[in-house]
């Protein structure tokens, strides 16, 4: 080695060699430490020490990143990148992990680390809903020489198939895998395939074995997304073996009732009542009471059904120490809809606009679709010349598709020149925008007037958002059934 044509002094050559050796040593130590920590993290996972494993994986990610920053072009950079991706995936940071793991799809090199990275990539793709990419990652491990990774890939592929709705395929992929989490997947796949008795029988066998490690609540929630009825039956099974506080029991029953509300109102109502009994004056019990009232509102067809609802809300508020603001706001909406429905007549100033806004509130806030439909249909009947008649007809039609033929005939006969009918066909005319602006301005003015009147005349205790007092001097009204 020379410097400007002259040989370097021996001392400089020695120093350069020493510097290179030290750099290589530091680099080697960095990778060694990262791999050592990764081994410790894997061992902690196998032994169920999740918290410690997460801490170790965090150190692995940091060590691997340090190697990449200091030696980005070294022959070990790819290994460090994969190791960092695996660590981040283990920590649940899939967005960052996939930046490193996605490059696996363009290499055919097969090592223990690349196979582990394929599993990590597949899990992350599955977590974010990219099923095709997850399938590609797991598929490359079908012929792995490592039995554990091969079986893990099959299990993850079964999860993928189940999430994609291919329940029989998921059951086939699970064949021969004997471990508690595989049984949990079988329960989900059997129920998804409509084989609910078989799913419940398997649940009973898991309970009989004393499977206390199973996260039953998570299983119920996952199943409830697609099969609410099956999830409710499963909940009945697992409630016998789970010890929970009254508040947690009440909350689980509330969630089950909410899942059942649209498909089995009677069973949903029973869940809400049970939650109220178990939960006492707690938050979940109060919300169950409110959900029960909202469920009853779906059956309301006329304004005279609303006063008993208000009484039920007042009693619910009186028995509870929580959610008073929410109950108060909801009760105020019920009262406003009732007032508008019974006091608005064809002689009322801007009655068509006021009734239309009240019908929207009945639909959107109260969930009282049958009542809202009846209120919408009053507008073209009582105000036949109202420019908002067609808008009300279209709104009622959406709530009751069986009325579609009659609604279409009415629009064709009476309102064929309406800007709202033109808008249905994709033509937003200036007249349409003017009508919408007028309706919006009327809604804003009405809200302001109501707010001002409430502040001026209402006692503080009776304002929406404050505790409601039970009514007196009235006959008792039973809770909605």
C-alpha cells in the first residue's frame, strides 16, 4: 500500500488493519447479539412468557436496525433486515414489518430464517386482510422440512380459509392438528359451515377437558361477526365455566343482545333483561336498559306509543348512576318527535318541513323506522302541494320497499316535474339545491330556537343531559317486552 507513490509506514498499515478488524468485530457482535436475543425470545414464547418475549423481540429489532444503519451494504444486511421484520411482526407492528418481509416474495433461498420470515409475513398479511398475499406466503411452506413450521403454515392457512368463508376447506386443513387453538378454529369453521350442533359438541368436549386456557370471550366475538345465533348458543356453554364480575357478565350479555337485535329480537330482549338483573346499577346494565327501549322503538307505529317510552326512560335514569347525559339526550329526542307528530297539522306554519325533520329524527336517532315511515307518508297527504312531498315519498320508500310500486305511481302521477325526482335520475338542478338549502336553514333555525327556549324556561334538573325524574300521578307502565 502506498501514499503518493511511497510505501505506507508499517505503523499506519497496522492501524488500518486493526481498524478494519475492530469494525468487523463490532459488526459480528451486533449480529451475534441479535440472533442470541431472537433465540431467547423464541424460547420465552414456547414457555408462555409473552411479556418477556415481547421485550426480547423489541431488543432484536433494535439490534438488527443498528447493524443495518452501520453496515447497509454488508453481506449480512439481508439477514439483519429479515430478522428485524420478524421481530416487528412478533410485536404486532405489521405495517413496518412488511417493509422488510415483502422482499421474500422475490427470493427462492430457503433457510430457517427465511421460513420464519415467511410465516411472519403470512400472519401480517392475514391480519391486515390481504388474503391472497397470506396464501402465497403460507403456500411456500407446505413442503418445509421443518415439521413445526409446516404444521404452523397449515394452521394459519386454515384460519385464512375460514376468514374467506371456505369453511370445509378450513376443516380439511386442520385435519391431524391436535392442539387447543386448532379445536377453537374447528368450532368456528363448523359453525360457519352451518354445522352448529357439531360445533357445540366440540365446545362441550373442550370444556369437559378443563380447557381453561381458551379465550372463550374472543371466540364468541369472532363467531358473532358472521353467526350471531351460533355465538349466542356458544355463550350459553362457556358461561358455565367462566368466572366474571357482575359488570363483566352484564357487558357480555349486552354485546350478545346487540348482535341478536336484528335477527332475533325476542332473544335479544331476554339478554338485555338478564344483563339488567345481573348488572344492577352499573354501566352495562344501564346501557342494556337503553338498548331494550330502543329495541321496543323498532315496533312503534304511532305517536301514542311514545309516552310510555318516555316513562321507561325516566325510570331507567332514576335507577342508574351512569349514562344520565345519554339517556337525557335520547329522552329529549323522543319528546321532540312526539310533540311534532301530535301537534303538527296541515294548518301549521312550515308544518311539512317540521314534520319531515321530526320523521328523520325518528328514523336516524330513535331507530323507529315504522313510525318514521308513517310520518313521511303524512306529508304528501296533508300537504299535497309541498315541494318536499317527493322527498318524503322517497324516504318512506327506502324504509318500506314493499311500498315501492305505490310510491313510484304517486311520483309519476303527481310529482314527475319535481327536482327531487330529477335528482334520482342523476340531475341535480338549481331548484334542487335551493330546496335543500331552505330545508337546512329551517333545521338550523329550529334547533337554535329550541336551544334558546330550553335555556329560558326549563329548570336545570329537567334539561336534556341532567337526571330525569320519575313521573308522578300516572299509572305504572310496564317495561317494553
